[in-house]
C-alpha cells in the first residue's frame, strides 16, 4: 500500500509511464484479491462449480444445458484445476486473476479517456472496490465475464478510434477487431450477462462509426453472434421454461437503487460511513455523468456500460421476480470511468478557481477530497470483510466439521435439497451414507416416504442438511416425515444452511398421563419417554400428546427442559410442535397432535436424578402460557413430568 501510495503521488505529478502505472495497480489488486481468499467456506453455487471439476466435457455441457449458464467457465475451471489444484485458494484464484484483469484493462481505457490524475484515482478505486474484491474471491463465472467484457471494450475502442481516423482498416486494426470478436464470444459462453456489456459496446460502435467501418462493425458483431448461435436454442429453452420466483420481489426503484448502490459501495458497510460514502460517490457519479455527456461520443461507452445492464436487470426482476447483484457486475468498468469523469470535472473546476484566486492548494485539496471519497468509500467494508466478513458464505466447511466431530457409527446424512451434493462432497470424506431428497420436483410423497422408511430401518440417527427447502419441497413433505418418525436432537445454522440431528423414534419405554391444562386453551394429555435411564451424550426422546377444544389464535413454542437438583436447565429443546409442521394456531378443535422432541444430554452431564419440565411460551415476548386447574385458577407456568436418572457414561 505504501509503495502504491508513492506511485500514486508520483503519477499525479510526473505522469509516469503506463507500464509502471499498471504494475502498481496490479500489485495492489493482486494483494487485495488473494489476501484471505480461502477464509470462507465454499457456498452452494461455488460447490456446483467445484463439482464440475473432473467431469467429462459431455457431462458439463448437459449440466449447463439443464441449469442456466453456458459451459465454458466450467471447462476452463477444470483445466485450471488440473494445473493449480482444486483447493479453495486454487479454484478461487481463477476469479481473482480475472478481477485483476478488470482493473488493468479498465485503467488502460481510463488512460485513453481521462486525464492522468482522474485515471489514476478511478483505477485505484476499482482496485479497492468492495464489490470487485468480493466477486474476485468466488468460484463462479461472473468476474471472468466482467474480464472478458472489459477486454472486449478495450479492443473495440482501439478499433473504433483507428476506424474513425482512416478508411484503410488493415494490420493492427484488424487484429483489434478479431480480438474483440474472440473476447465477446468467450464472455457469452462464460455467462449470458456478458450480453449486457456487449450490447453497450455494440451500440457505441453503431453510434460512432460511419460508412464502411460501420458495415465492418455490424459484420463483426454478427460473426460473434453466429459463433454463439449453437447455444441460442438452449438459452431460449431456459428462458421459456425457467420458473418465476414465488415471491413478488422488489420493485423497480428498489432494484435500481440496489444495483447502483452495489456498484458503488458493495453489498454492505458501516451504516454511518456508508451514508457519507454514498453521498460522496453519488455526487461524483452525477458529475461524471455530466462530464461524459459533455464529451459526446467519447463518453457514450461508460454511460451505456452502466445504463444497459441496470435497465435490463430491472426488467428481468419485474418479469421473473429475481434480482442478484452479480447480474450487473459487467457494469464495473463503466461506473469506474464515470467516477473518473467526475474527478476530471472537479479538477477542471479547481483549475478555474486556481486561476481566479492564484492558489495552487485548491487543486491539491480537490485531489485529496476525491481520493478520500473514492478510496475511503470501500475502506470500512474491505477491512471488515477481511477481519469479520460482512458477506459470510454458507459455511459448509464448518457444517461438515460438526458432523465429523459428533458422528456416531451408523449415522446417515440427508441432503435436503439434493443439489447440495457438490459442495457437501467437496468437504465430506466420512463413511456415513449420504442421500439426497426429494428426488423429483414436485416431490412424490409415497416415494420419498418409502426411501426414508428404508433409511430409518438401518440408521438410528440422521443428519439433515437443509437448504432451499421452499423451492425443492414447497409443501414440506420431507419435514412431515421427520416430524412423525424422529426426534429433533440438535439444530444449528451455518449461514442460510440448517444442520439438524434427528434420532429415529424406536418406541416408548414409559408413558406419563397428565391431562394438564394451559390458560390458552391447550391440554397436554400425556408424555411418552424413550427411557427413564440415560447416559451422557444420549438423546432423550419425548412425545408430547396435545389436544384442544377451541381455536388457538397464538402460535406457541414448546419448551422441554432437563433440570438438575438446583432447578437449573442442563439440556433443552424448544420448537414449534411437530418439528415446525403443526403450529398451534392451525390446530383444529378435538385434534390430537403428536409432538416429538429430543433432548441431547451434554457429554459432561453428571450422574444423578433430573426433572423434566414442559410448557408453552410466545417467542415475541418470552411470556409463558400459565398452567391452570379445572376451575381455571393459575397453578404455575410449567408442567413437571417425571424424574429420570442419568448413569455413568
């Protein structure tokens, strides 16, 4: 950073060579993209990419055709892994190098479009931009797409500039055009969002070129499209058959704000700092837009590189109710150039003021403020990203480590939904049986219940890895089976992925009749226990049998506690009845509810006698529902069920 600072200072005063400038920028960009690159676990989509490594070309093509991206990135990643290995650092290294290319190429464009200080500062902003760093550390195709689009933009500009100056398009000019076609086709076969950036480049050529050059430009773009044509039927099928999200999604203005805000500030940051940065960068963006409009045809490309991706993404969000920040990543070069234009306009204003007041410090002050706005905008987010990640991936690495650490012989693992197998298998090397459910969308209840019944015959504990349940199993068929046949023994979140441990219900060794009444109208008829003699580390299985004579307007949470002689909670399990599938506000009068709970005893539980207590409470307030006698008088806020004994381990 110190070397880069001195290089910046020299660049602002002595106009260093473009080679030295690129070396400094690339050194900074490389450092920021490879620092802590393996800190976070691969998440679901990254696991899909990792799962394509080592697959045959035909397998990759079939998978891509069934999913929603072309196959080239996976094929390139496979070749990359053969050279550099398949560790997290190696796999993410491909995107990191692509991110460095985006920085270098965008700076080269800026050097041709902006004055030296503006180009320098905009290049340094892109090198440190939170969004650019985050996606440079992801095993996905979006940063390579941005790299392909930025290279295509540079080559196209070089060709367009020479074509405007001469009618004899030969030699090096032809090489620029061939290179543009090659970069465009690579970008399209990486991911469809490349078309958003390429549309901006193509439209720029149409607006700037005349006569023979225009005809050549149209032919070149037709050639690029023709080379992508074999995949167009697949794209048409994917767009036509792709499901629309079940939620309404954000409105057009919200998507517009999220798109522009993400380009400038990344996905998150310190709220107070983000407000200041948003104001500063928003001001520079507005000034840069004015500057680009004033430049005429030279300013069209930066504006179109931002406007077209955002407009298309807003339309797509309205159509499919889906928005992802990665869709507008191809706009990074454009927003960088626009910010540079804002700095250039500020410097022009500073030069005018300097001529009036004869104070050279005005220019220095403007440069300092611009540097603070550009580089400071991402500082808070970047530092927190490295130290305390703002955007933690779904932690499959930690999830698998938890399973391995706590597994017992004969455990089984169920991936719910089955697409998790790629990322799960990347980390898991254990002996337990792993299956995916459901097999079909929509799920076949009879088939899934049969598969799980067979699994339960040979495995008494099942780890359920739950992700994307509402899409894979919108009616919760799998959860219904677990609610009826297994005790939930433990539950943890790993990002947006849940890990649940279930113990299969193998019958009840002891039944305690209760007929306990709660003030809210619910009756606990009896409690069935798996055993009254336990050992540390075991799971106490409880089946609570509930009923009611009236409609219950409140969704209560059930608590089941194991208390020591000091009335302290040693172990517990709280949850919505029947594993969340039978909330109390959906019970029907006279209905009998079987509610399974599993209390896992800590491995350090001391031998002795313990009391089981059961009750109901509201999550919003934590207030327990009182227990009443037959006359309606409150007699407590819990039901003491039975005493159990914990023996030596």
